[in-house]
C-alpha cells in the first residue's frame, strides 16, 4: 500500500543546504549516453520528479591527477503541478539546489 503524500506546500522560490543533501541521498542517476537523468523525490515538496542534464554542457577531459572531476549542476523542482502562490506559468514548488556530478560514469 502506498502512503499518500501530504498536501503540497505553497510555492516558495528558495534553497536550503539540506535540499542538496537529501537529493544526493535519494536520487538515482541514469546515464543515457548523451544525457543524464536524475530521478527522485523533490527535497522540498516530496513529489517524484526527473531532472535531465545534457552531458555536452559539462563534459571535461580527465587528467592523471584528477581521475574523476566533478561539475556543479543546479537542479530545481520539475514537478508538473502548479503550486499555490506560483508565478503565472510556473510549475514546481520553487525549490532549487546544487549537486556535484562526476563527469564520468560507470
């Protein structure tokens, strides 16, 4: 039995260091060759979401001293719900955060 989600919070454009920590612990990362898809619950509203990152935007060469460099990727809630108080035309709860992604993946 699935536990129902609590009512969505009102829209709030903002971040919190805990958002990145929660996303790092709960999101999965799928590599589709030309893009990465991160999937998991939004750290603010808890709704399931996907976030696509095109690899060409952060591809870098590696060196012997830095075998797995990382790039910061700014993510945001991509839930396709219009939250109370959201600006016209905006979906998602307004949360955003930054994650470090390796430029190479197994």
